[in-house]
């Protein structure tokens, strides 16, 4: 195969994945993301899209996306000795004559490191990690080659849509072009990488996933064996009025906001309608139209001061003015739900998806093992 026409490596070392990882790592932290995701088991898509700032972003992160299950490519090599980067050759491996370059490996390892750091699990790039990443790249290359051999490829329309969707993840054309330049990519090369990625995804969807079956009984068996771990924490149904404060604003502005919150609290204590006051005064755009209703919250999903005040309330009780990084809140507890085991029907679909993902991983790994057994794979590190 001519080197110029060889498909570029995708998934792990996909140039766009590196760009997006770099963009996510460098952009300013979202002030609304201060809350830590909770373990609530019944967050809905609607709630994720309509919740308040102090809670919405965390719910959205927990809402399962549509589409095929995610999967990793290969299990790590448990005892690979590895070679440090400075001693690696320019070509670190060949798969049926197709080169995997050192640069691809280093970029792939960088993606792994960035994603691990973003999840709060920093990883050192040891020789063993590089070897594990290389195993991933070998698996990806084998899948690419098999997809091409079977004539599996995206249509131009599919490719256009995917490239456009990914490009939109950057806040501006300028930042997008700058990110491309930083990683040594052109739009043409990025388009080819995207084509390769979609081809492998379509291969997995058409040749692997159809063999995945998860009977309802399998989900029920898993539930029964792990029932003690499938539980929801105590939850609170609350509403609030937020008087926002600019963290960089003048002290006088902060005191003015506090005074407004105190005045609203007095009106509520005097019999004023909480929901109407929230609709007229709250600075939380997510809950304001609903009279300040936040829905159900769980421990860890709101700022600590907000959570502590809400937890101390009894149903229908209103809190004193509470300060958080967002400003000043007046909180009312509507309902309290005790912790307990989540009914099977509420988690059946998620258990089924999890088991499907696990089975897909195993089948992909088995397919790669079979392809590797028939291929000529040369590793130089």
C-alpha cells in the first residue's frame, strides 16, 4: 500500500480528539460546575436540559447519550517492558506493513494523559503506558484495515455532518484553526481521520454489536446480585430564589444583593407567594420560570453551603439567606425522600446498557485478537 494513501490512525489518536482534549483542558473553569456529581439514579434528560446553573451542568453530564455503546479497544499489556520516548524509533510498529509512527503514539499518549487529568486521575507516561497505548493503536489499525477490506465506509453526507458537528465544538473558527495548527493537522487530514473513525464505528455496529444480546433476565440477575449497591441517597425537592453576585464586583454591590435577598425573605415570612417572588426576582434562569423549583437534589450536587442549609430544613420550611459562589439564596424545602434501594424497573434499562457495553468490549477484543492472529504485526519498542 502506498504510504500516502494509508488510512490515518483514529479513535485514540484521532487528531480531533487531541484538539478537543486540549481545548477542554485549557478553557476557563465553568463557575457553574462547582458542584460535584451526585449519585441520584433517576436524573432525566429534561431535568438535565432545564435545571438551574448550580445543578444543571452536573445533571447533563450524567444523562446517558444516544447511540452505540462506547468501547475500549484492547486490554492493557500487563508485563510489557516498554521503551522511553527518547529511545523510540520513528516507526514504533507495523501492522501488515502499515507503519504506526512515534508521533502518533506520543499524541495518543497525550490524549490519555489529558483525559485522565480531566477525570481527576492523573497518569504518568511511563514506558508501560506507552506500550499499552501502542496496543490500542495496533487494535485500531487492524479494525481499520478490516473495515476497508469489507468495503465499509461512510457516505459523503455522513462525513460532512460529522466534521461539521465536531467543528462546532470549538467556540470560534479562529480557535479551531489555531488548534489544528498546534497539532500539525490540516482540514483535509482531519477529514480523512474522521472518515476512518466512522468506518471503524460502522464496522463495529454492523459486524460486532448485532451479536450482542442482553436478555431481561440477565439484567435482573445482575440487579439481584448487586442490590445492596444499587441505591439512591436521601433526596430533597427544593425551590429557591437566587440574587446573583458578580465575584469581581464591588463590596457595595454584594451588600445590595444581600439586602435584596433579606427583603424577599421577610416578604415570604409575611405570607407572600414564594413562586411569584422567584419568577419576578430570581437570577437563576433555569428555575425562575418554574417559580424557583430545582426539582430533586442529592448530596454533592449543589454548593456545600446551599446543601447544608437545605438539609437542615423541614418540609415547607424556608431557610435564612444563604451565601454561595453564585450569590444569595432563599431556599424552601418542599419534600424529602429517604435513602433506599432503587426499584429494578427504574434501573433496568441502564443495567442493560452497561451489560451491553461490557459484552461489546469483550467481542471487540476477541475480534482484534482473531485479526491479530492472522496479521503480520511488528513491534519495535
